[in-house]
């Protein structure tokens, strides 16, 4: 296992109010006590130092309960999109792809069903036109079947004409492209090219290894009348091993804040450089303006993986008080991770229960605002 790459420091020494962070901890403790989710983890870093790494409650319940710990691996859901995107940015930097490329340049059979001219830029910014296309379970682990399936995706509307969140479909397409241009399993590309050089291979994984099963928290869902139960869709080896590129990664909160610190530092972490500053700048530009994402019901300011806070009134996850330049992503009903270039802060909040809106978005706004108000120096 790699050594964690960030040195530690105290909150106060880095200009973060411990009193305000205490309010956040009290808020999370109460939500767990009220039965909204079994466990959670938060981490905060600033200017290349880890300032906060705290776990709450239970990673697992049932006959063999397990307390949440610093090395617990949590299902990241769509936070995985940012992890995967960093490997795509590397392929751009290496001249292997351009985001102006047509997907069919690399996957000729993708041209079926009117998809010949769809670009990688349209796919990664949720403008591809196939938001509801589903990957059959056969393709989760059989990557020849994965490639056949994405080539057979059918359009729902004209590519580029709308912004509609592609929950999993877009990233299966990009995973197939990644494998076509590298000749390697996309999970290996992410691990070997991004996570291992950064010292994060023990903190984040896209495709859970059997040796790490004991560290993985169970994901839950609310039960009518109160309480939670294990979410069956993710409580199986096929899901865990597959590492769905749009939503199947596992990680720690401290791993995610370190990954975002790399972006804030222009592509370096712990002395290792995986991207150039100009590549990071290119990847973090708002590509969809103030166009409304019709799935989210609000502008999402899509960059190439993360999205940005921007100036609109209502943007999910990063808090009403976030600086416009703040960028990040969430995991459905459970989590959010973000970074603020104006302050150098990165923050991660991850839970093990998938709770629907409006409750989920309302609590995210409070969680992130506790952190924004804690930045006092």
C-alpha cells in the first residue's frame, strides 16, 4: 500500500476555524443519531496539507457491525467520474486523444444508430444524447461485451442539443475508448497512471480488489417507516469488481481531498506530477455555460469531469456560499467532494446511505456551508 501523500497540520494553523468544523461534526452526529445514515467520513485539506480526517458511526451494520475508520473505503458513486476523468486528461496531454475526436474515430462500430458524429467533448459534458442507455450486467466484467453494448446504444435526442446528465452511460463509452486507444483495461489505466503515482492506490480504487473487501462500507437505502437496509444492487462481487467508470469507485475521504489537492496544485501531489497546469486549466473550464441540465433542473456548468459552482442561484452540492470557481462532483444521494481554487481548500463528505432529494440536497448545502464559513484566514 502506498504512503499517504499529504503531511498533516492543525485546522487553526491553516486558517480554518475549529469551532465552525465542530458545528459540522455536531450536525453529522445528529443525523446519524436520528437514523438517516449509519456512517460517514469527512476530510479537509488546504495548501497541500491534510487538516481533518474524521469518521463517524458504522461502516457496516447487521450481525457483524464494523465501525467507520480512516481506511474505510466508501462507495463513491458519481464521484468516480472525476477519478476516471483524470486518466482521460492524461490521454489528451499525451496526444492519444482529443476531446474534439469523434467517438467513432476510436470505436468505428459506435457509428451505429446515428451516433457517428458524437464527440468525446459531447459525451463527457453530458450532451451525448443517450442518457438512459444501460450497460447490461454481462458487460460489467466482460469488456468485449461492454464494447459491443456501448456501440449499440441508441440515441434519445440530437447530440449537442441538450444537457442531460448521463448517470452511467457516458462513462462506459469513454471506458471503451480508453481501452481501444491504450490496449489496456480501463481500471488498470486509472490505477497505474493516476492513483499509484500519486500515492493514492490504497485510498481510491476503480474496481474493488478482493483483498480490500473487508475495508469496504456497505451502502444502504432508507426503509419506509424509518431505518435503513443494505442496498442489494451494490452488495455483490460483480458490482464491486466492475468499477463502473461513472459510479462504481470506492475511496476514502482523505483520498479524495488529496486528489483534488493535486488539481489545485496544477497536476502535482507529494512531489509526483501526473498532469500539467495547462491541462488542468483546460479540463476545468465551464463547457455548458448556464444551460439547464434537464435531469438536474438547474445549470450545472459542466467541465470535463467535474462541474463548477458558477454564479447561478441553485447549484447542487458545493454550498450556496461557495466561490464561483469551486469545482467538484457528488455521488447520488450520499456524498460530495469539491475544491476551491480561491482558498486552496478541498473537502470530501461521504456517507453510506443513498437518500433521495429534496432531503439530500438540503443537507449537502448545510454541510458545505459549514466548511466555507470555517475558512477564516
